[in-house]
């Protein structure tokens, strides 16, 4: 029978991997919707009304499914990781509760106005609703990432023992919630969400351009998405480089796993690719390799911020068990490789735009279509590096994962719930994909927009016109 620890970890991994798709879509769409609303109100051009209306549908579906799948994650802390909840509940529960009371309620309240209130409230209130929906979406990430980042770099707590189990006592909320990892994780995650949505928008628009079914709606979408990619893709790489140095300082075992560095050494090269000579080396990058593509000194440069002779701590010198090196090693390389591809796509699109041939380059259109969901895949890879690289700890240097699993949970029980959640989440993901595809096929405008539109709307904030 399967180990309940393994089954519980697999279940949490499956539910998280599926769930994260939806907040990425909603967080990434939020600034676009604010921009579309602002331009619609300011210019009175129908194209921005069409953009706002169409992408709001995608946002709403993502919000609803994200809410359903996210609730399950919080229940899993009790059903599968009760020991972790007992240990860290005093600190971990606060951010999750605040996220629900503050951010989620703010988003849910004003989303109704944003979806249904365009013809019923003033421009000022409608603009405010778009901003507050976006703010609620991004505030949700603040509290969720505060909780997760504390697990990576825990601060502001003491430990008390209760029946042989460590209990975290919150002694300094500021130090705990403003822990060293939080700002790095938050900026990287939010920019990744915007980048992922920009890729999705560009890919969908490029498909219609490639199929000669493009309208001004899709051309405008493609231009806006390319403009955002030109900023977000390079920024993600620059920020990721600095983020990596922070990881090397605060979690040396994770950085060593990312580089498959087992021995502490200086002037370490960055392993780009390895061709194995044995079955073992397929899963263990330290095994002998027939051929290694390595950039000399680069791992030391990245870890130190510029010193080619910097020393990198190897896994053999870290006083803990090794994390699953192969998963972290290859997920990190796939993530970085895709990030470089996104930069190339952004500048390719920007160059064609500058030339005036953005909509004539079929190869670019095909590349954008093929990359439309790769941003979300890259986010998944980043979270794999983040979470698997911390193992065997669920709270770094405080509580190991096996000690956080619910006592008394059997392998059979964990396996049944794992199978059930795989089926349910697969169905939800399939339904979400079907609905999004249907919206894209049937809801996009097919007629050219009029330069201006007239709308009967009240001038005062919050007034709903009567039927008299």
C-alpha cells in the first residue's frame, strides 16, 4: 500500500497544480481589465468596450473555478496535514483568514458591479469597481504568499513543545509576515501572472490573424499583449537572477539542488544540459555523463552577483537530507529555457511591429499560438522548484514534511482521496478549458467597432437610472 506521506504530497501537488492556473489567469487579467476600462471611459471608443467585455468573461470564469479549487487546498491542511496545522496554525492561519475576509470579499463584492453594472452605475463608480476587483485579486496573493514565504524563510516565532510536537508561537508579526522571501516571491509571481496572460492573449489573437479571421479587436489585442511582453519578459529574467542570489543565501540546499552541486566548490560552472550514460543518471544529474554542456563560472556568478570565483555550498555539506535533486534540477532548466524563449518572442513581435509587418509574419503567429499556454506551464515549473526544493522540510529547518502529515491517516484513505481529487480536478479543468474555448470562438466581436459610442449612464457616482 502507498505511504500516506507520499499520497498526501501527491494529492496536494495535483490540487495545487490545477488550482494555480485560475489565480494566474485572474491576477494576470486584472491590470488589463483596469486599462481597458480606463481607455473605454476616457476615449469612448467601442474597441475598448469590446476588449473589456470579452476579457471580463474569461476573468469571471477563472475567478469562479479558482474559488472552488482553492477552498479544497485549505481543507487539505486539516485532512492530510493536521500535524502541520497544529504546529503552525497560530502563524499560518492568520494570513489565510485575512485573505478571505479582506481580499476575497473585496474582489467578490465589486466583481458583481464590474460584470453587471456598466449601464447602471456612473463611469466613476465603474472605474472604481475595476480597480477594487484588481486590488482584491492582488491582495489575495499578498496573504497567500506571506504564508508560503514564511515556510521558506521562517522568522518572528518561538517554539514550544507540546506532547513532543513543536508548536510555533508568533512573537513578532512584522518579522514573520515581512519575512525575507516574501517581496521576492510576490513580485516574481505577479509579474509571471501578467506575462502568462499576455502570452495567452497574444497566442489567441495570433491564431485569428494566422487564420485570416482577424478583426480590429484581435489586432488591438495582439498589439497590447506584445507591448506588455516587451516589458514583463525581460523583467522576469532580471528579477529572477536577483531572486536566485537570495535563494542561494537563504536556502543553500535548494540552490545546490537547482545546480545539482553536491560538493562545495568555487568557480562553479552552470550545467545547461547533460547526456547520460546510465539509467541512474537520467534521474540523478551527479552521475557520470557522456557529455555536459556547461557555462564556466556562471553558477558562481549567479549565486554571488558577479564573482566568478564564488564558492557554492554543495548538498553534501548541508546538514539535512537531499531534496529530490532531479525534479528541481530539470524543472529549473525548463523554466529558465522557457523564460528565454519568451524574451525572444517579445522582441521578435516588437521588431515586426516596428517594421509594420506584425500581422503578416505567419511564423511569428504560429510561434505565439504554440506558446499561448507556456507561460502558465512556466509558473507551474517555478512552483515545483520552490516547493520540491524545500524538501524534506515543510517549514524550513523547523518541521519536516513526514512529521506534518495527519497522524492516523492510512495509505488506503489517502489513496482513495487522491484518486477522487484527480478525477474531480481533471473534470473541472476540462470544463474550464471547454468554456474558455467556447467564449473565444463565439463571444469575440466579428464586426469592426465604431469610433465612438453613446451610452445612457448616470453622471453621479453610484446612481442607478430609473425606468420612469
